[in-house]
């Protein structure tokens, strides 16, 4: 009897040892990974690959280089389903990604989206969003003017030589900081080309031809005369052209 | 009898060896940083959660001169609280009077910053802290020597064990502890903060209401100059609750560059002459100014942006009046702007006993 008792004690102690170190064991009953989607933006310039500080040529024959390209997209939706409320693209930080998160690509064969932030959310406390919300101030950083004016929807900065002789020595800065509620643009992105990146991740590429931001389908931007906008009252027209042309140039990449 | 003895021996051995880590007695208390309501949440790295004991250990290390080769220099030597954790030197003095090449940066609200040093060569506080100890013109001491010196102190050994659960601590534990302390250096109780909250209709506390009533007409007018695109045009780099954005900029100091700044890190000529945009908090107490400490007074700084901008290929597009030398503020506007800049002063920060040398406090 005593022997049985002792062996039982030994077995119990062994079980305690095994159980107490459970966190070091492999967990074979893993939760299934959630499906994720990623929406990308691939800028181009008149058919050329896009890079910062790479010289391109405008329709007028001017040399143009880009040093900054940031844009906020919001309300990415399809037939009442929301993929994400917002995504922030910053070429400098991530040359492709607008947004990545949980979702099923099959629910979003096409998308509608805003270039910018709708008025209903444009004037909220930028510090109060969830930390991982793209609109949180630490994620948008300087893409926020203030509570009254809200977010900067689209930032394009660079340099252009608009002189006649085009020696390459006369590159002068240009910048467009565009936003305000009235200039929100809506785009329709049909037939997204979802590609499998892994068992749980699908991605779709959008593209924007930066050439067409200046040589628009309906309006042109004269970079020689229209070099700067903070979307002040006297600059709203220029910001509107920039945002309209950008929205028109934003397409699904096939 | 033999069997009984054997079984008892095995049982005791197994139980005593079962997951030893759980049997270590440590006592740490989570630290809740005093983050102002109008600030974003504080980002804290998952591998370095803040504890009261970790913060206190970091504070002791921050003021410990044994981190330097000749035991004369601590972090606080170049980052004094009364100067908002910067110093008054153009270039700080290291061991043996060696001189660096960049101005000591103020240590304020570092938890919300993404890049460290004027050129942003480190992307975390924990990384940043490792550098000055071994840098010849700063503390000039290898980490093995530093660790030997600190390990000789039984109190440190006990504290590192308590905070991090390590019997032999290394440089990463030292940097983590100091980082925990540095994250507590929060400034959000200046007049500017009250002005920011008032302008954005955020409720003021009774204490803030008292401050609000002390804000002068000149300070409000200076704020207008600061944020006006046709005035000081300062908002592009110094905006929001934190009054700071994470970016590098060439702010028109030079046409050619002795110090290439950010380009030294990225290798990209487009970054030549760009430096981290510093916070303006407590700017009244952080002279001299700029990465090379070239400006001794706030007047010098305001004059630079008014008339002294120099164009160069990488000048920031937001320096849009550089072609005319600056924003051309008149005397009254410059005085108002200077008055506003002093609203960034946070006396509670400058005198907070929790930030002081524990040997003194």
C-alpha cells in the first residue's frame, strides 16, 4: 500500500513538472489565421517607374522631380461593406502600401473611396483615434493642419526647372498641400485585381500617373505659375485642380 | 526504507526544479505615465514595459558618472533639467574636455519621437542610449568596462535583478532602464497647452483655467503670427498637441554644408543638410539653437527665419519665402512671436522632483 502511495506521489510530482512548463510547449491547436487584404498604390510617371528625385519631363518640356507624395484615402467600400474607414499612403515610408488589415478580398471586387477625409471625421481630435487608426496623429503626423481645417488630403512636393534653357541648374521647389471639406473627391475603382501573396493575404494594386496630375483630363496645372498651395482661400482653385486630377489619375492596376 | 527515501528525494528534486523562473521573487509595479489628456497615447515598446522600479533605476543611471571613462560625465552633464535636459554649450564637453560637433538636444516627450539624434541615425530610445557611453568625445568608455563598474555596485545588481530578472545585466538592460526614465520626461503643462486646448474646445481643468486667465493679449497675438502662413509660417514643423512633427528638414541655414546631416545616415544627396526638427517646448531654456548651436538667443532664431534664410538644393519646400531671405516679420511681429515662443515653457517640467538627481533629491 505504501509503495502504491509513493509511486502515486512520484507520478503526481512528475505531472506538476510537465504541466507547469506548458508555455514552453508547442501549441498544436493554433487558431486559424484571419484573412488579410492589402491595398497598394504604385505611382508612375507617363509610363515610367516613379522614384523620388528622379527627373521626369512635363508636357511643357520642363524637368520635374518629386520629393514627397502622401495621400489619405477613406471610406473604402463596396455595396455597403467597408474594407477600411481610412488608409494613409506615404511613399517615403512605404512606397507601395496604403492599408493592410483583416478582410476578405472576395467581398471587394470593386471599391469606392474618397481622396481625403469626410467632414464627419475631418475635425475630430487627431490624438483620440485608436493608436492603430491611420488617422491617429502619430500615423498622419504632419498631414494635419488643425482641428478647424482638418487633415491635409494630398501632399505633393518636389522641384521643377521651368526655365527655357533647361540646364538642370534651376530646379525650384513646388508644393501642394491640399484639403478642406469642400475638396473631398470620390473615386470608383472597378475590377480590382486581387493577387494571392500567401494563404492568408491578398493584395490589390492601384496606380496613379503623376504626369496626369499636371496634364489632367480636363484641366492642366501650369507648374511655372502654379507652384504652391496651402489651400488658402486664394489657392483653393489650384488645390481643387490638383485633387481632381489626382483622383482622375487614380486607377486599378491590372 | 530505501525506496521511500528515493521517492521522497525525487519528488523534492522535481518540485524544486519545476519552472525555476516562477519561483524567483521579484516585485515590480507597472508605471502609469502622466500623459496629458490632449496628447496621443504614449507608445511603449512591448519589450520594455515601464515599471516604477525600472524608471527609478533609469533615473539613477542617468545621473551616474560611472558611465564615463574617468567618472566625471553622466547623461545629465549634457542634459540638465534646468535647461530642459539640454545644456548651455554650443557643443557639449565630453571626457578630457573633448568637444563634439553637434548641439545637445533637449530631452522632452521622447516617447512620441521616432528618430533620435540630429541625423536620426537611431530609431528607438533604447538604441540611442547605447551610443554616448562609447563615443570618444562623450563618455569614452567601452560597455564591458561600464558593466564591470556598475556590477560592482550590489545595489545596482539587486535592482537590475528586480526590474529585468537578470543576475548578470548587460548594456541592453542599462539602455532599457534609462529609456524608461526618459519616457517619463513629459512636458504638457505649459501655457501653450492651455491655449491649444482652449482653441480646440477641450475642457480646461481648474488649474488650467487659472493659467488661461494669465495668458496675455501679446501671447495670443504671437500665436497668430506663429501659425499664420503669411506671418511666421512656423506651423509646418511645429504643430499640434505635441507641437512637433517627426521629420527632417533643411531650414535654410547654409548654402553649402560642413555637416551633411541626415545624408550621413541615408547616403541620399537629397538629404544633404537636413536635420531632425526639434521640439519647441521649453525653447526659452534650450539655447543655443540649431544643430550646431549657432544661434545664442531667440532673437537670433526669429531673425533667421525673418531675413536670414539661404537657398540650397535641398531646402525644405515649406521654407517658401527663402527666395526673399525669409518671412520678413517686422519688429512688432518678431516681438510677438518671441513672446509666444515663451509660452512653451513648462515650469512644472523644469522643476519636477521626479526628474532630479536622486542623490540630490
